[in-house]
C-alpha cells in the first residue's frame, strides 16, 4: 500500500529477466510463461501499429 493516498501503486514485478527460477513450482513457471506470451503479443501488436503509422506517414510525405 502507498504511504499516502495520492501516491501511485507500483505494479508487482511478475518476472525479472535472468532471475533464479529454481525455487518456482511447475504451476508458477507455467503461469509466468502465459504472462510472458501475453506480453509478447501485446508488444508485437504495438510494434505493428507503430509500423503501420510510420508507413502511412512515409507514403503521405513521398507524394
């Protein structure tokens, strides 16, 4: 909980690249894999969106 009500809550870290995985259960590992796959899909969608915007802008200025 934040010290003051107006402080934003910090998101809980789900996974840190390179962290020790030996203490995690099979279920925890599977859950992290699902979360990371979801994040990869979100990143790919954003990349696609930005690429489309860039291509549209380039075609507009090439005229």
